[in-house]
C-alpha cells in the first residue's frame, strides 16, 4: 500500500508594531502637617502647584481632599485625590497613577491606576477632573507618615495625537500661460510691429525685460526722440525677417518656450530653427540662441553648417551697416 502523499503548506509570518508617541512626567505632592488638615471639611481640597508633563504644553494640578467628597462613589473616611487638567480649551488623552511613598525606605506603593485611558477636557465645567479614591482608610495611612508628612507621587503619561500632515496641492505655475494669453489677447499692447504684410501688437515692458536690444530701443539711448510725447501706441517695421519667425520669437519672449512646430516636416522645422537662431542673435535672446544651437547640433552636416554661417554672416553684415 503506497503511503499517502502529503502536501506541506508554507506559511509566512509578518508583523508590524504601532507605538504611540507619549510624554511622561511625575509630580510629587508633599503634605506637610498631615494631622492639621483633618477637619478641613467635605468637598474642600488642597491643590498642588501647576505642573507640565515634559515635552507637552498642557498643565495639570493635583487636588487632595483630606475629608473626602460628597459622592456616592466615595466611601466615607477615605483619602480622595484628583488629577485635573488646568489648561484652557484643551482636550488630552492620558494615563495616570497615584502612589504612596514610604519615606523610611523610599519605596512607593501603587494605590490607583485606571484600567482605561480617559480623555481629560477643560472645555467642560470647571470642577471636572479625574479622580482616584484611595483604597486605604485614613488610619492605614499612618505607615506612610513621617514627621506628620505624607508624600504622594502622581505619574502622568500623555498620549500625543498623531500629527496629520496636511498636503496642500499647489497647482503648477501658470505665468507663461498668462503671458501667452496677454500676447494673444493684445490687451494693453503699446507697440505694433509690421513684419512683411502682418502686424504684431506687443508690450514694450515685456520685450524690454526679455531682450536688451528692445530695452535699449524703448527705454535707452536708441529710443526715438518723440517717444515721450507719442501716443501710447507706436509702430515699428521689422526688415529682413519672415512673419512666422517673428511670431515664433514673440512666443518665446512671452512664454520662455519654443513654439509648436506641429505640421512642419523635418526640413521646414530645421529651416525655422535656423532663422529663429538668427532672430535670437539679433535681439540678444541668449537662451533661445542656445536652444536653437542645441537643436541644430543634433543634425548638423556640412550643408547645414554652410547655410547657417551664411545666415549669420548676412546678419552680421547688416548689423555693421547699421552702425555706419
């Protein structure tokens, strides 16, 4: 009889640990002249100094009732202690314990630790607090007295709420899009360029900001003498440049990006970049020059180099004649 085959399953165990962030502090309440506090009266308390738990901004105090409180939950003749949240408009989750200190040995005895982790809130009525009814009778506290002094420790552990990182989604910059709309809409245009048979309204301040040549032309020594007295709109003729090239130049000046050449074949695209390089050099738009040079370098051959040099030479000769 063949032994039955057994299939062993392999189980993988993984684990994770979730540890809340906490801050802990201990406040010592030293009741000097313990016997003198007897007879203070029910519901009357002695309050400790205000203290803060290390690393947390909220403040607490301990309230000690020598003669107890008038509550059905408080057995008569028992020591009553309360921990109270003092900070205004606060809500905190915390655990706490009260301990009686044996002053002869320095050891402490736990006499109250709540099972749950309550939430303290100072938004409620002013007399709300967390309480602990001592399980020992007053007569049983004598073992903890030394020179008529009773020492009580209160350990407070604040559970900090996890910090929620609020992610604010910031949209990308739309400055170039806004400037493109400004160019297309012609709103506020104060100069018009005539290139061939086409007119191009534009804005002097934008052009001057992007091109030192335009800056000198509109606001420098090169400006016409009657500019200051002219109307808000002036007209400038551009020679030796195709309208499509000047349109592309304006597009870059306003948007800092190359114009779309969708619909151009490889030859026409290369020709446009060559002429745009010359235009960028003419108006000293350095970034556009470098971009055009980078595009041309990727597909440069002897013929292209000769054509590009001829275009630049034509431009340089024209610039020299302008200065004669």
